[in-house]
C-alpha cells in the first residue's frame, strides 16, 4: 500500500497547532527502532546512568520518578509536568517537527496515539519486549497502544465507564437506579417533572462522551488500516445511541451546562445535575471539585443499551510513549516499564490513579477499598467489572484530535437547533472524511 507521507504529515495536526512535520518519520532512528533490546542491555544502561526527560502531567508520576531515582541512583528523571492537554501536544508536535528538544518519554492519551504512531513519531516498544506485557493489561487500554505486533506505549491508566448518581436526589424523588438506557430516559422524565430545575445529566455536545457511548452501544464508526480509513455513523449501535439521546435532547432533559465549568461543579454539588456517565478516574475530581456533596453520590454499572448486556467502554486514559527522536531509549523504556508495569503501578494506585493492569484490578485490598465520598461504597468493584467488560475492538481515527476539534461545529448543532442527531453525526462524518482525503488518506465510502 502506497503511503502519501508528505501530505499525511502536513495534516496530522492537533486542533489548530502546527503539523508534525516530515522529521516525525525519525530519519536514521528507524533502524535503531528495529534493533532488539535485551533485559541485559537495559540493566547495563541503568548501571551506567544518565538523564531521562519526561513530559507528562499525570500527578502521581512525581512520586514514581523519585522512587525510580532512589532505586537507580545514577539515573536522573527530568519531569516536565506544567503542560497538559492542547499545550502539551502543541509542544510535542513542534519539537518533533523541529527535530530538536524532543523528550525521551511523553504522556500521550489513547485517542491521540494514532496521529504520532502513523507518522513514525513513536518508537515501537516491541523491540524492548513490551509485546510480552500484553497479559498484564485490560483489553481496552492494551488495544489502544498496540497495532498488530507493534506497541507504541505502555498503558498508564484506564477509564472504564460507570454511572455516578446522586443518591440523595434519587431517594428524594423515589427514582430507581437505571439498568438500561430506556430506564435512564424514564428516570430523566420523572426527575425533571418533579423538579424542573433538576436534570438527569448535562450535555452540550462532547466528543469524548459521544464516542464512548457509541463504543458501549456496539457502534464501530471508525475502521483503520494504516492510511486506509472508513467512517460510518449509521450502524446499528449508533442507532441505539441516537434513539435515546435524541429524546433526551428533544424533551429538554439535559442540563445546558458544559462539563468542567463552574456551573457544572455547582450542578453536581446542588443536585441539579443528578448523574454523570464517565471514567473511573472521576472520584478524585468529585472529592476536590464537589467536596460539599460528599456522601450524596454513588457509583453504578453503566446502563445497558440492550437489557442484560454487560458491555462497557473506556472514557479517557493515557499511555507513556517513547518519541522516535528521543534519546536514552534504554533508560527511557526502563522508566516507562517501572511506572506502568512495575513497582510504580502500586505507588500510583495508592495516590489515586485508576490502573490499567489486571493484577491491581483483581487485588483484594483494591477491591475492598471503601470510598468515604461515596458513603463507604466499594466503588472499585464496579469499576473493575466495567474494565473487564470493555470490548477490545474499538479504533480511533489517526486524526482523531482533529475530528474531535470539529465536533461542536457539527454534532454540537443538534443540541442548540432543530438539527437531528443522526444528521449531525452525518455532518461530522462528512467533515472528517473531507479532512482525511485532503491529508492523503484513502477513505472508504
């Protein structure tokens, strides 16, 4: 299959940032990526020592880096953590494009991995033995970092979904926790009728939530084979989602509040937003962002799109990857494996991270942990079960960050006008197809 590399590289930008640039191909580094690196090679590098630059915003890595330095005193971890989100990817893309200042290790969210791996911007870690670690991780995160035999990062955390609900509000209005999305729709109607100022949830159009719900519903809108992609939001799973969500929109049962704003936190705190379907990483945000509602909230399994179905999905999560132009590859990989597959995992879980590793998810102490915020509930039992029920055949686009950036201009219209959700998704599909074709992808019609 012919790769239209120069056009692809021009197009694989994050939001409105600069493109990755032709140097992302790695140049002379390609040959070193294929070289097999043994455990002995890595141990020798640790004994020799050196400095590893790490760009990552995940807060628990600060402790992990300090512990790693104590274990390997000749190694210095230079952790740059002041950037996150768009600023992080802007800096990373610009460094790769310039061919200088590239970190040895970078945090890359699962949805963004494709845009870097496709352009040879990341080291294939299978040559370091990372492919042997597959059994350590739950299916969703591992599928996100691997492509066939190639491995482009090690999962750092995961976001198996759960339905967080305000028990105080549910009890007040005698609402039963929904086990299906149809029951959820009924609960939304009952709540809003009882209190017109209360809503079952907020949603003004969110790409991450929408793709996660499509994932759970069995929709597979994206099919990717290198530079060949297919985008289709008209499958049976998508219809399950749109059938319910269109009614929530039409009946004005969703709070017109955008997530992560002051109004959102206020709604979660005062009960006017009664549920939140999101990843298992959310509890810490409840604790710090909505402290006064401690004891009011609980976690439950995601409602099923078909009664009895246990399917779940991921929402969020990141990997640690080795940029192809980074240096000190053996030391960098040693740190990544320590943080995400070794002793660092327990440290990070202790500090509040939600693991992607099966051992931690099965650990009795982890499962038996009571969450004071959730009234002592053993919420990790719910999260762990959700992780086990995530289907591992989901794919993101190689230009998913761009696709997400145009979500509000396309699907977002369904929330503020008479545009139907199915038509809005088709608009998102068409715009994504157009962009993909402009960047040299072969897009199947």
